[in-house]
């Protein structure tokens, strides 16, 4: 699943409920998550190159 890019977000001009955190804290958290995701992404790409599975995501067991 991929998230929409920021330019595709739909943002309401009216506040419909009180925010849980302020905008500055939100922006800092987003920046931190982006940095971490990029680091994890690099590591997983390297791992995936060594172990490719043809039926990954196509075959499920009874428990799934």
C-alpha cells in the first residue's frame, strides 16, 4: 500500500476537532519517520535482491 504524496492530500480549511498535537510536533514526527523509512528501505532492498520468491503474495496457507 502506498500513501498519497503531499500534493494529493485533501485538507479541510475548517478544524473539525481539536488537534492532539501542534503542527510543529507533527512536522518533526513526519521528518523522523521519513528518515527512518529510507534507512529501512535501503536495508530491505539489499535483502530482497538475495532472496527472490516467485509466488510471494500469491499463495496463502489455510491460516491466512
